[in-house]
C-alpha cells in the first residue's frame, strides 16, 4: 500500500512547542484518514503475524514517522531525528509538551536567533522549572539547547567576563538561578569552580540567601566549589550572606570544610573551621566531625585537628559513614607524621634539634583556632635565634655573615614544618590515648583500639605503640588476625624499632619468647621468612639485602631459648630450614651482584696496576746515562711523583686481590654477614686510593716537565680532580652504606631504657 503525504495537507502549523494540542488533533485526524494510526495506538497486529506483510508494515511505519517529522519545527525535529519508530516519536513529543505547558513553567527566557545561524529560523527558548529534588529552594532546572542562551551564560561565567554576564542577566534576570544542563549547576557554581572571584562577588550581591543554597546535580553548593579551588575570599563572600552554606552536604557525604582539607587548602580549611558550627559537626553521633578529623589528619593540618580534638576527644573513636573508620585507626596508618619514620641526614638532624618550638596552647571551649602559618623568613629567624648561643663568641661582622649564610641553607623551612608536624602528632596521640584510657570494655571494642594498635605495629610507629600501651596495657597481650602479638608482628613486618621495644621490657621478656602464631611459627620462624618487598627495597643491592636478613635472623636467634630453636611449625619446618628455602633466590641474586661488582672493579684495578708499574720505570726527564739515576731525583715534585706512584700501585694491587677473593668465594649464607662485605669494603677503599694517587702522580709529572708554568699546571690539576670527585659521588655512598651495615651500631637498640 502506498500513501502519498503532502506537508500542507497535514497540519495548519508545524509543532513549535506551545501548540501541541492543536497539532496533535490535526495529526491524529490525518493518520486515521491514512490508516496510519495503528502505529500510534496498536490494535494487536504484530510484525510477526503471518497474515500481515512485514514489508508493508515497515512502509506504513515510515510513512507515519515521515508525517510526524515534516510537521515539526527544526528545533523540535532535532529531538526525534534519531528515532525510527513512529510510536516512539509520538510518545517523545507528548512528553516534551509538558515542559512547554504553561502549568509547568515557572520562568521563561526567550533567546534571540543566533547571528551565525539565521537559516534555522526557529525561535529558541529556555524555560526553567523547579528542581525535583529541591522544590523548597526555588532552584531552577533548565532545558539545554546547544545554541540556547544559557550556554552563553556558562561561557561568560567561566571566562570571568562580568560585563557580558551583567548584560545577559539584565535581559534574563531569572537565569541567575537556573541550572545549566548538562553542566548541572548555576552560573554561580560555574564562576566559583573557575576561580573567578569578581563574578562570584557580583552574583552574590544579586542573589537572595535562598538562591545561594541552590545545589547542582551532585548536591554541592557554590561554597563547596569555592572550597575546591581554595579561594578564601570567595568563601567569605558567600558565608557572610548565608551562614547555612557551611552545613550543606553533597551526595558523597562531604561538607565544604572536608573538601578544603581533602584539596589541601590550609587557609580555606582554617576559615571554614572557624565558621562551621560545632553543633553541626557533632550532630548524629559526630559523623561529620569524625570525617573532618580524619581528613584534617590526612592532609597534615594537625594544628586544626588537635584544636578540634581538644574540644571533642570522643570523636577520635567515632566511626564516620564515608571512610568507615575512626580517627585513631586513621592516625595509625600515617607513620610519616611521627619522628620514628624520618631518616634525616646528620646536618638535618642538627638543624632539627636547634629549632625552638613554642609551647602549644589549646583554646577555650568557645574559641576557635587562630594559628596562621609562619613565613619562611620567620621560621629561619626562629631557628637562627636557637643557634645563637653556639656562635655567640664570634665578632659581630663574622656573626652577621654567618647569619646570612645560615639563612641561605636550603630545606630549613621543610625541617621546621616537619618538627611542627611531629609535635602536633604527639599532642593528638596523647589526647586520643587519654580518652581511650577512660573507655569501658564495650567502648574499647567499638573503638577498635586493637586494630589501630596492630596497624601501628605493621607501620613501625613506635610512639603510637608506647602511648597506646600506657593507656591500655592489656593491648600488648592481644593478638592480631594471624595470632601474632606486637613482637611477632614486628618481626614479620621487619620493623626493627618496634622489635627494639623488647629490650625495654626487662623482667617481662620471657613470656613473649615462647609464643607462637596461628600457623605454629615461633619468633625464629617468622624472621626466617623473606622480608616484605617494601622493606627490602630500602636496601641497595641483593648482597646487602641478604646481609640484613642474616642480621635479623641472628638477632632473634640470640634471644631464643635453645629448645625453641628446633621447634617445627605446622608445615614441619624448623626455622633454619625455612630460612634456607625462603632465601635461596635472594642468595643467587646476591652472588650475581657481588660477582658483577668484583669483575668490574678488577678490570679497573688491573689497568691501574699496568700503568703505574710502567710509569715507575719511565720517569719524567729520563735518567742520567753514566749513573742511571733519574735526572730530577733531587726535586721535591719528583719525590711526590714516585711516592704517589707506589701508593697507587700497591693499593690497586690490594683491591684486585680483594676482588679476586670475592670471585673465588663459596657464597654460603654466612659469608654475606661479614666475610664478603669486608672484602668489598677493602676492595672499594683501595681502588679509590689508587685512582686518587694515580691523579697525583700525573700532576706531579706535569709539574716536573712544565717547570713552574702555573697557567698550564693549575687548570690541568683541577681537571685531574674530576674523576676522583666522580668516583666519590658514585661509589662513596655505597661504600659508606656497606661499612655502616657491617661495622655500624646495628639496627637494633639493645640499650633501650625501660618504657613499660
């Protein structure tokens, strides 16, 4: 069946959006006359029925759909352009008419035709309706047209063009509270997210208190956007007009104060903390307060966290609904905030000890924190004043010069901040422990003090462990999920500082030595296992890693009773057998590392031996024919030449012998503890002396040959120092690490004072 359709015979006016009732009546009459209405309201016939030709059905569907399409204005047609079903197209237009119906309109913004698209000839309009999820606020949900005026408003607010924004809002005043789709927020949200302070300030003046509370599709207000970008003046502008904005919660359960902490905006967090009501943070069992406390600790805004915790210590053990944990547990996973985790160089430790810190005072219950950060210059002056007694005897001029030089040392501000973090983390920990010491058994279990304690053990947080044990002594006896107490866990995780606490127990040590975990492993079994990869990665080279494993094993073995050394675990393994099986791969890697280092250094040492031996018989200036003595034998520079040559020859020979000893070693487990590291230390040291002496020999020969021509000698001598310096920079750190690891004080503190 073929149906002929004439556009002028279907409807009087095409569908524009405000004439749906007339249009639909005309369309229905037309389709009934053309036998097409069955596709809009089916009568039961389906494409699969045998009596109906499927090809004829497709033609009739296309005819009905085409009739609908040519009867719509271009901006309406764009909404159904991709639809292939006549019924679906009809239902879509029926749903769209609600948006254009006067009963659903609350505001209407009529847009002028775009100058660059006049050929469309369609009137574009933007209507806003109350948001379904926030009707009480009167916020607007705006239909989005690709060429509609709200897109222009979005561009103006995002670029920070206030003049254009002002002109736009003068034409469409209600657009200031309209939600721009698909962005989902108002112009105020856009300007705040883009960091355009001027636009935000002007829009706030134009909007009411209720309009400032409009939330975007994610449930965030403009204050939340300001907290995200961290512009404090923007937040002050918003809060000064509506103080309730600080209490709005988005769909992720965040408030602006929490967002400022997560984004690490310290100034913004300080301000929002000062204006967020304590009552709000503590309501609902302190859910928002607990979340804020953890975020402040995570961002290392410990001064804010301590001030808040001082007012409400119970929030340390309150579990929030977002992170599903509490402040005590969160702190136990941040070893970087405590001194035991930092590994400062000796000069950094000296500066750290010289920095004087003001005593921390807590505010009264009704006063908020007021602790602005000190500037770099202020912190340097404080440090300088603390070091003044060390150089008080210097003359005034030298004193001032030393002050300038001292202030120029890089990293002082970082060390100052580090010490400040350590002090505040200690105060926070003490405050938490003081509170948990007052808990009964049920409160103790709900606070998950045991979980936080074992988490601190795994992370090597000595300060955390000692304070919690002092507050809850019985926690030291409790075991984790693997049946391990604090010392068994410290061995398994290779936390030497925590294990050293064992030596501070004095008479109570014995009861811990005999304990086993859920797998039947004693202390010696746990230390026989391979260290966690994170701990091994801190040590350079497989050989030194093997040495560290042996040091751990020997240390634990020294405190075990003889009868416990031969105990077998549930896998029927002794500790010695377990150590061999666990470290066989590391043993092979250590052997390869040692051989590669020894081979490379042997080649260098052999080359130096060859050169220095030849130089000894080809002295500069030659020999006297009659006597055979060197021509310059009476020169001081010749004496330097021959002595340096001898030192270089002998030291390089010694280094080669040491490296040959490494290459011919049996590479047993015990060899990695002392024998192989000692040979490597001697070999590298002698190789360094041989290279340095070789450069001295070369410079002395030049001085003899050039006879005082300093303009040539001095540059060459300076150039000769380059290889020696490079060797020191590249190999000396490794040499020091090996020496300290082999002959240093060790990683365990056997002289620890009694702490419990």
